[in-house]
C-alpha cells in the first residue's frame, strides 16, 4: 500500500495517507476541507521503502553510538586523570572561616 502526500488548498497543510486501492482521503486532516490535492509521485513513499528505512535503523544507531564512544567526552577516566591526589598537594593552611 503506497503512502501518498496530499496538500490542502484550504490551509496549506501537507499530510500523508495510506491509500488502499482507490480509497483516497476525502478531506484535509487539519481543517476538514475537501479541496485536497495529491502531490506528484516523488513525494510518495511505498510501504516497502518505509520498511527499508526501518531496517537501516539499527545499523545507523550503532554507527552513531560508535562515533559517540570515540569522542574524548566518552572516556570515563578523563576527569579522574585530571584530579590531583590529596597527598601531593601543599598544605592548604587553616580552614577558611565563613
Ligand atoms: Zn486544510
């Protein structure tokens, strides 16, 4: 079942509709106007293409996760390495009174 994109002449809204056979939507999903027009085919997405995009999803997500893991911010020891241990610091003196 193809998904077609329609544009409303009344409010300008664009919306998608799953079309079964010849049963096209009769009104705008926004304003209810019957003055809707199907957009030309490049905008139409078939069910199969949607499934293909969904199949790509986990790989794409993994790719993003890998990229995030390779950034310096993802290294958990990054902050610990910057810390100065207590025993290597000069005597800070008397505690400050507030
Ligand atoms: Zn409308």
